[in-house]
C-alpha cells in the first residue's frame, strides 16, 4: 500500500518513534526493547495488538542478535497524524549488518528449539518483508491498530 505524498513544506504530525542500536552480544536488550515498545503502545490498538507487536519485535530482534555478529538497529514507529498514538499503523524495522537474507521455513521439526520466529512474523503480521540496506538488510513488519480482517 503506497502512502499519498505530503506536499513540501506541510508539517507532518508523526506518532511516537522508538529507535535503538543494539550490541550483538546483548540478548538482555530483547526484554528492554519489548518493554519500551509496550510503553509506546500503552494506548494503541485493539485487544491483543500490542501483545502481538511485542511478540513479533522479540522474534526479529532475537534473530538479529543471535544470527549476526555486528548488532542491530531497531526502529518502531506509529503512523502519521494526530490519532497515531491510538489508531496509527505500527511499522517495526530491524536492521542488521549481514547481507544474507533469512529463509522462511515451512515447518520446523517438532523437537526443534529454533526456526519459528520468521514463520510467526509471516503468519501474524499484517505485512512484512526483507530488503537489502547498504551493508546488511532490514526485516520489517506492520500491524494495523485494529487488525486486518
């Protein structure tokens, strides 16, 4: 879905933004990012939407910190406009510094302790994707405040 262009010089009211640089060996950062997102989304979305956002950001941040060795940058932003804090579309991006793109597994083995994170994002996010970004890539997902029917 493309956004309409805002004419130059027109101020854009943005919702809250969370932006963090994470060290590669700091797995405790996952809990901190989750807590900061929870606070940012305190009044956002319908039932369970903020919980879903926490789950998905945890998966992407954990993957970036476990499967790369140069850390990550996480950004979460609510959409434009005065109502963004309550009804805006949430976009989360996790950038790492490894160009290899992740593989979406159909079904991890039942006794496997990993391999479900990207499948959760694929299944539960309203939109998601991967794009190259300089040295590395960005995995992202979006959630609507009320969910997509």
